[in-house]
């Protein structure tokens, strides 16, 4: 997972949520950091089976040490 560099300090997460990093604005793609297509493409390259790109209003529940 070369998210923030490579080498020492890399993590092997059980779950990855690409939410804050998206920083999507209501003004449109030109005003956003990433387009949705770019976010989904980046998510597909993360080495974690449980990688999610939460959408606005989506409810994520953590229960019994598991994301439901």
C-alpha cells in the first residue's frame, strides 16, 4: 500500500475508507480534489479487500469489531 510513500512505516489495514481524502465540493469536479472516477480508480489499487468510498449520507456501522 503505497498511499503516503513506501518503505518503513507502511500499514496493512483491515479496512480502508477513502472519505476525507476525497474532499468533494458541491461546486463540481473542477472545485474538488478528486473526481469520483479518480477516487474509485485509486481505491481499486489499494491492497485491502475491505476498501470503501462512502457516499454522502451513507451510514457505516462498526459492530463487533466489524464494519457492517
